[in-house]
C-alpha cells in the first residue's frame, strides 16, 4: 500500500485564545485538542507522510511532545512563529522526520514549496510550482498556485495531496473553459 501525503498548519494545541480569535467551535482547549487529534488520526495512517507548516502548540515542550506522540504518520515540521520554545527541545524534535523553516519537495513530479508564511512569489512559481502555507487562518490573499493548509480552512483536519491538487487545478480549468 502506497503512503499518502497530507498537509496541515496552525493546530495551536493548548492555545486558549485561538478558539476566540479564529472562531473555532470548541468550548475549551481540551475539547479542541482531542478533536484535532481525532480528525488527524481519522485521515492520516501510520505510514502516511504529513507536513505540518507551523504553529503546532503554545505550551511547554513536554505537553507538545505528548500530543505529537499521539499523531499518526511520518511527520515533518516547518516552524511557525509560535514554535519558538519547541525549536531547541530535543525530545520534541526527535518525533519529526525533519524540522526546518523552509522546504522544497516533489510529489508525483509536482514541485511544492512549503513554509509557514504565505509568499507572493517562490521558487519556480511562474513555472507551475505550488506554495503551501499556513499562518493566515483562512484570511490570506488569493494567489495562483498558493494554498493555506491551516486547520481553520480544512474543517480542523489535515488535507491530502489529492484534495490540494483538485483545489489548485480546478480554478485553472474553469478559467480555461471560459476562454475557449
């Protein structure tokens, strides 16, 4: 069975204020944390690959570590602005296959640039490369071939490569249909 690829961002485990700021439908952080874990594990299998584009948790590293241990998949981290206290914690970092600020990958020959922050242009952006990001909580600008993969945009669940492909390519098809 082939591994699937998933992306997510802005989980904000243990962050009380994100419930209000992002209008999340949870009564408290315990409910939010458990819903995010259940949603993640409902789609990401242990052998799947998942990229987390920052803002994992706002808590002490031992609490963040205990949450990440419960999450399925081969996990890669792109640091966000709220991950400062986690950057140097060896127990936390040991749970990730990789951890950095910026990464370029290819999935099924599709070049993808990953970063917590939304960019206006990125490597090969004018040649079909995609840019996946977080940070905006659904409030970012629409930029062709760029997509916010944050949980606030995707019903508090990681989004698959196939869903991203449909979302990014579909608008281009619609424009082409109007031009012919």
